[in-house]
C-alpha cells in the first residue's frame, strides 16, 4: 500500500470533496480517499499493484478538477 497527498485546484465546498472522493474510491485498488477543499488536497491510500498514481490523477481531472 502507498499513501500520497495530491494538491487539487478547484475544490470549493463539501460537494467538491465528495465528488473527488467518490470518483477516486471507485477505482479498483484505492482503499481510502480524504479530500479537503480547505487545504486543496486529497490524501489517498492505494494498492500500487492494482492502480497507478497517474490513473488517480486522471480520474480527478475527469471530474473537473486540476491536479498540481
């Protein structure tokens, strides 16, 4: 398991946090995702054998936010 912190631009509220969390948690191999609009970050734990960091970043961008 690997835990990463990703900086995300565009999250403004709890709805944004939930949108990011739901999208990331839908990926096979992701075990946790805690997004914070206040900090503009998400802390994500995942199994590197099932999902890659690039896939997580792409998923966040697909739901309308920018990964930095």
